[in-house]
C-alpha cells in the first residue's frame, strides 16, 4: 500500500501557488464602489432586415415594425460562435479602460448560447484574451444575465475580493431559433457587449443600487426543452424541433412590463432618488411596446429611455450593455450621470442596476 503521508508531502513540495492568482484578497474589506472603466460591443456583420424575413416567413415589415419596433438585426455566420463576439467586445472595453488583460481578476460571461456546454465561454474568452490571472465563469439568467452579472461582480468588488472584473453579455440566438416559427424568428438576434468594472474608493460613483428577482414557476413560458440532462440530444429530439427556443409571447409581455417597472421603482427607493434624477433608463430591448408600456406605467418620458431595438432586435443578455455602450459613445450620457439598466428574461428572471457613471 502506498504511503499516503509521503505522497501528500511530495505533492506539497512540488505545488507552487500561481503568481498573482485572481482569488486572493487584494483590498481590505471596507466596501469599494464598482465603477465603469470601459465598455464595448460587437455584432455580426450580416444584417437581416424585415424585408429579408418576408421572403422566408409568412410575415411583413408592417407587422414586425408595429408589433415590435424592430427593423433589422445582426445574424452570425455559420462558423461564428459566442466567444468570437465576446472577445471583440471585451477587447474594446479593455482598450477604453486602459486595462491589460492580465490585470483582470474575474471574467463573468452572461449567456444561454455559449460556444458549448463546457468548458464555459468565460474560460474560452480568458484564454483568448490572455487574462491568465482571472477566474472565469458563465452565468445563465436569460435576458437578465448581464444585470445578474453586474450585480455579482459588484459583490466581489465591494467586499475587496477583486479589483478588476470583466462582465460580458453575449448571445447567438440565431443558432437556437426555429426559422419556421414566425412568432419567435423575427425577434431574436446576435451580439455581445462588455464592461470593465474597477474598484474605486469614491462611494458616490459606480453601481449604487441593485435588485434581482426570479419566478421559476413561469419557466415553461420561455425555454429550450432539449440539449440538457432532461432531454439529451437524440434523433427524436432533433426531429421534434426541441433544440429551439419556445416562447409564450403574450404571457411574457405582461410580466415584462410589470416587473421592469417594479425594478425601477425599487432602485429609486433604495437610493432615495426620484425619477427626475435619472438621466437615462436603459431597458432590455425585447419589444418597443414593452418598453413604452413600462415608461407609461412609471410616468417616465420616452426621451429619457434608450431604444436601439430597430437596429439590433433582441440580443438577450447582450442588449442592455450594447445599449449602454452606444449611449456613452454617442454622448447621450456622460460621467456623473445617473442611469438605470433594467431587464427581464428566461427563468423567468428580472432585475436592474442603478449606476452613477
Ligand atoms: N408576423 C405576422 N403575424 C404574426 C407574427 C409575425 N412575425 N407573429 C405572430 N403573428 C400573429 C399571430 O399568429 C397572431 O395571429 P392570430 O391572431 O391569427 O392567431 C397575431 O399575430 C397576434 O399574435 P400575438 O402573439 O397576440 O401578438 P402580440 O401582439 O402579442 O405580439 C410578440 C407577439 C411580439 C411575440 C409579443 O407578445 C412579445 O413581444 N412578447 C414578449 C416577447 C419577449 O420579450 N420575449 C422574451 C425575450 S426572448 C429571450 O429571452 C431570448
């Protein structure tokens, strides 16, 4: 029988901690702010217009525009996968932040359409960026994934565990779209957005308030039935079209309006702010009518609600961060402005963050 003590001693003698491991506590636990240092996004080159969809589905530009506000969307090439868009978005965010990839302590990738079930897309991104000191994990919360990711990242920064975190929202929904189902195919699209968060001692800036919620009892209103351990891939699962997104659109619509309005109210209450203090609300871009109904419920003017759904349609967990990057780079928001990002999605999940830029 091998001598266990000798084996353990031997393993201890050859084990050397990796230089600059991301997991160590670098900052004392005094409550740091998570401040946005850079943002970036990337979408596929291929544009699919409503007119293009008219040619393959029983639909019309008029119906899609009136019912959703969407005019065109970006669709990945057959060879492209989530990490391709995620890496480009991340590189842009890192460049703006002036942060070398080796400085990242953690990478969170919010996605339900990663490159493959495992390894995580976050690990693929970590390798491709050369972020050798970063821990990496995927986070699945449907279209709310980016908000869940930001909230998670904020905890690591506030506790002093990590100093620099990359949060990415990426989806390649076109690969799980049933292109024969007009009720979902016109809505879904591809893209990625990324943010670099840094610890800051200025308590007045960065993520000020967060709120997350979920209601699993509505899981079957928005889901992909097969490909997991319940229904693994088989000839039957493919023939029954179970590897595509299924959605009960009208049920989701009502919950989305109510939940997003509720999130905005809660964030304002938490931060003791009024709606007038908020420069811009950046909602998940799922349907212009959902966004308008939410604004109406809140008595919030649409001039202070960001909309880019006409260009990119529903990119799920990428939508709010793509919108934030566009809002920042176009000058709609500036440093010190207060913004709210709010989303809902599969799970069902919903949530929001209030940020002073
Ligand atoms: N073109 C033409 N007609 C269509 C289309 C289309 N693309 N899609 C549906 N229709 C038809 C329906 O068949 C129905 O016809 P019928 O009355 O003869 O039965 C009619 O239009 C009305 O259908 P509704 O479903 O009532 O249309 P509604 O106004 O509710 O809009 C929509 C549907 C756009 C799906 C809306 O319900 C919605 O946006 N829901 C929320 C979707 C969402 O946000 N999902 C979550 C994000 S997806 C994700 O997480 C990845």
